[in-house]
C-alpha cells in the first residue's frame, strides 16, 4: 500500500530515496539535479539550490538549483557574509526562516535583500560538513507559503546531513583545512545608544564572555567610532581570544563573534596585557584592570616582548594594533 503524500511514512520513504541518490552522487553516478528532485519528497519546496564551497574563490559554486539569477548569485557570492549564516556554520547547523527571531531579521542581508522581496515565507539553510570537520557546502530550500504546523520534514532533513555532505564533498575538491573548518559563532546587535539593550540569542553568548555584556557593548561602540566599518578586531578575555567582525545596520553595529587562534604563542593573560598596551596604559593601570599585581604585569610584559622579538612596549603596542587587538574593560 502506497504511503499517503505528506505522511510520516511518505517522508521516511523519501529520506531513504535521498540517501540512495546521494550515495550515487558521491560516486559520480547521479547528477546533483536528481538529488534536489529527491529532496522534494521530504520538503515540497518551491526553489532550491545545492552548492559546494570554493575556498580559493571565497564563494559557493552552485551544483544544482532553480533560483532566478539574482537570487542564485546572492546565495553564491554573499550568503557566507550574512551574520545569521555565521551563526549556523557548524556541523548540523540549520536555520528555518520561520524560526528567525524578529529582532534578528533586520541584520540579515539574505532576508532583507532576497527572501522577503521575492515573497518567500519559509525555507531553510543547512550547512554541510565532511566527516573530518571541513565545511564543504550548503543546501538552500525556499517556500512561498508555509506548509502548515508539521515539523516532520524539518526533523527528516536532520537525517540527511551526512549523505548530503558526502555528495557535495565529491565535487568540493581543493577546500583547505583552515577555510573549511567549523566555526561556532554568535551574532550580537549593539545599538549606538548606550541605553539600548544588546540583542543576544538566549544563551548564545560565548561562555568566556558571559557576565561581560556591558563591557563588550562599550568596546563595540568604541570601535564603531574609531574605525571604519566593516572591520575585524581581536578581543582577549579570560583564557580565550575572540574574533569580532563588525558591520553597520542602521543605528546599530552587528557583531559576528567567534573564537580565534592565539598569536605567536602568547598566553591568554599575555594577550590581555598586550591589548592594554594599545591604549598606552602603565603597569599599575593594567594591574588595576586585570586584578593582578604590578610585578605580575611587568613579568607578562617581559615575556611577551621576548616571544614577539620586540625591543619595547611601544613596539609591542604597534604590533597589537596591526593585529586589531582591542582590550575589553
């Protein structure tokens, strides 16, 4: 007996079909178009695209899709710059349009410039990662109308991460380890007004920055005034170095925050001291802010100068400024 279209049984049958097609595609035996056709049995989309990530060109390359040319070009060339995309760029990362909070919609270039003008009411973006953790591509599905309250299609898509990634990885040759690495990011919205509340998805602020929301907002406002945006700064806090990518959206600054690799073997505390040097602070001033002794600060300065091979603190401050290092007070 054939399963009723849209029923759980039919969706699971479609999932099995997608997995079979994906295995063929991974071996080069099935075109990407057939994979999208099979996916329509899981989510009855109106438009879709499957793309691999080309790290050399820093853009997605569409393997199959039926979006209009302007939409397709945005998804290929600009999707990865969308602050909301940064939030899901990790294994299993999926975002449905229906689930985007109202306060975050204005910061998304894809929602503002593509999805809403085209009349899409729902849809999803799914990031695809290989088994060794490399980002290999993305699946985009768009719907002109919501298909009702059922969450079965969304749950079913979660069963397809591995096979979709394998299919895309077969076409994603030359993706570098650094460019394709998973990045857990947080999107923050900092209004220009000091009294404005910083919009942070519930529980999403990195653990090392929780409790420092006000200081982080002050840092973002300071950088927004002193630097030309968009820009990227490095912020040491606790034992972690954070990368903050700042851009403007109306009267607010949008911040994509992710963890960064340490620099030149410096410890977390040495990076904090180095960041303080960019503001010309003395050892007693730094000690007061970091809640350590003046002797400890002097030792950290001595060590970081040796590690960086620099003659004095002025040269160290210049190096830190070139890195984009900023202190959080």
